[in-house]
C-alpha cells in the first residue's frame, strides 16, 4: 500500500477543510483499505471521520429514523429503536458481510461508495431517505447517480441519513455465497400513498422498479407481480448470474418481500 | 510517521510507524506477533482476526494509527500461565484444524461469539464464522469445537 498521511478530524468543518482532490474520508475502511492494498485507489491523505461525535448515533421520531453517517452496521442491527420502527432496516444491516465487516463498516461509507451490489442504497430508495450532508439535503432518488457514483461533491461529507418510516416493508436478498453482497436484493416498502420497489445488484446502480411499484400500489399482493417479465437488457451478467436469471430473481425476491410484509 | 500506543495482550507498547501501517503489519512486523495470519488481500478470509477493545475485527483492514490508544488481544494473548484457552483446547481435542492457517482467526472470532452469545446454535455458529474461510476442515469439526468450548467457558 502506497504511503499517505493519516488525519483524524474533530468535526465536520475540519474534515471538509482537510479534503482535496487526492484525499478520501476514512470511515470503516472496509472498502477504502482493500482498494488501496490492491492498488485500485491511491490517496495522499486519509481523513478519519470516526471521531466526529455528531456523525454517530440513531434518532427515532414519529415519522422517521435518522442514522449518523459513521454509525456501524452492527449498531444498526442491534438497535432496539430501529428494530421497532423499521425492522427490515435492522435485518438488512444484520445481513451485510460478516461480523467483522459489520463491526467496522458504516452506513455513510456504504452509500458514498454506491457499490452496485450494496444493500443500504436500496433502503435509501425504498424508504424515501434524505441524505444530510455538511452542505445540503439530497433526496435519495437524486443521490445515486450511477456505478460507484453519487451526487456528492469532492469534500462533501454525509452527516446523517433520514429514513421515512413505512407502513410495512421487507428486504429480501439473494446473496453472493462468498461475500454476502447482493446478487439481487429487493426492498419493498409500502407507504401511505404508494409502494417503492428498490432493486440492488441487478443493474449498474440501484433503482426503483416503476412497473412493479405501480402494480403493487394498485393491489399490494404478490399475485399482482407474479410472472412479470422484466426487461433484462440493462441487467448485469457475470460469473454469478446471467442477466435473464437476475431479471427472474428480481421478481422472485420482490414477491418474497411482499409476502413477508 | 506517527507514534502508535497500544495495549497488546496486557502489555503497553509504543512505537513509531508510518501512517500506512496496517494493524496486522504492526503486530507481525513491529511486535513479531506472527500468530496473526494474512491469507488474502480482499478482507475476506478472516485469518487476521484479533480483538480490539473487546470486539473482533480484521487486522488487515484497520490502520494502526486508526486504533491508536486501544486494547488489542491476539491469539498469543489467549493462554494463561502456559495453559491453553478453552477454545484452543476444544479445537485441539476435536480436530478443528488441519494445516492451521485459518485457526488463529477462527479461534479469535469464535471467542468473540461466545462473549456475545453464551450458548449459540449450530446455525448461529456458522453465521458468525461467515468471515472466516477454511480450506481444509470442511467446518464440521470447527463448529463442534465451538460448541464444546461453550460448555467450558
Ligand atoms: C468482505 C466484505 C464483505 C462485504 N459485504 C457487504 C454486503 O454484503 N453488503 C454491503 O452492502 N456491503 C458489504 N461490504 C461493504 C461494507 O458494508 C462497507 O459498508 C463499505 O465497504 C463501506 O463502508 P466503510 O464505512 O467501510 O467506508 P470506507 O471504506 O471508510 O469509505 C468508503 C468510501 O466512502 C467515502 N465516505 C465514507 N464515509 C463518508 C461520509 N460520511 N461522507 C462522504 N463520504 C464518505 C470515503 O471517502 C470512501 O471513498 C463488504 C465489505 C467487505 C470487505
Ligand atoms: S488477511 Fe484475509 S481478511 Fe485479513
Ligand atoms: S485448517 Fe487449513 S485452512 Fe483451516
């Protein structure tokens, strides 16, 4: 691993002041460190944000659950408040990687990285999340731009993610047996007005499946999406699953999610 | 370059190390604690698992600078007065290892499990060991060893 300077920021202001075109924030390090070891990324400065108190913790209000960006997966999965308010979010966190990844990895790092197979981006889309940064608020629907790409500007720091509490919801993932990343993961959330069906793992970036959302908003039953033939032309095809298999998995996982709601 | 101060296996250590020093490198090369193994470059195998402030983590994916000031326990720190830890005894008794490469990480991870869940089921043991890969045993005897250790701890 190439050398770099390690900084530990005390607050968001200091963190964004230290940021440059050759720096990265260091949260759990579960993506940054392996990518640097493999030579896929190099930085001059790593700015540790774990000691910024404001970035950790979970708050529940009547309508929403707000999770600090540096909150670890294990804290979300163990939180009684999250379990009560949005049980599917707690079980999503429990299904990420392995215990050692969950002991370090953070929600902010996961969504900033926007891996096409990561779990949390689907929760953001399904639960109409608002991403709070040190500069502004961004709706989830405008945050995830493409493969490993987000609306964040250089040096912009995510401070918290605010999830809307749904009437019912469930996340169902078909995991890669080795890494536990989603080959396909579907997060179904029924809100007062409409239903979101957020899909991760299937395409280059998380998305809300409009066709299934419409069908389920009309009739919230797995029978309304049974046998749906999704267009697989933009779906990923790799050694784990072909595009056609992924298209079929999306429907299967969505049906499972609706039945589990 | 910065000063790293840690308590490792009950002993205070203080050493200068470059900022890009991984915890695993610090343990193996600066402290000569080579019981912690390195089996991959992708944070997936778990051979490097140690405890930091009571929780297991992959030492190959944490910077020494990042955990400055913490308490670290490695496989070398499990024995007391030359007597093996019950988890090590159980792995030995039930053949929970063959080549032994994955064993330090397996044992450290399993000890952390029993700290959090005193009587885990087979499924809970297998789920917990998700991040520890073994190329030899087929896992059966590892699960049996963890169950045995649970009766002794
Ligand atoms: C073996 C293994 C298995 C995994 N399995 C899964 C899985 O099943 N599902 C899944 O979803 N993920 C999985 N992950 C990823 C893991 O969940 C981490 O969440 C993810 O790697 C990034 O989080 P981090 O906190 O470690 O971020 P870091 O690695 O510290 O940072 C990642 C990127 O995010 C940026 N960043 C971090 N925090 C912020 C912030 N607050 N504001 C702005 N930018 C920020 C950094 O600059 C960096 O570019 C796995 C990882 C490993 C190593
Ligand atoms: S060496 Fe493989 S996970 Fe650390
Ligand atoms: S005993 Fe050889 S890798 Fe596990």
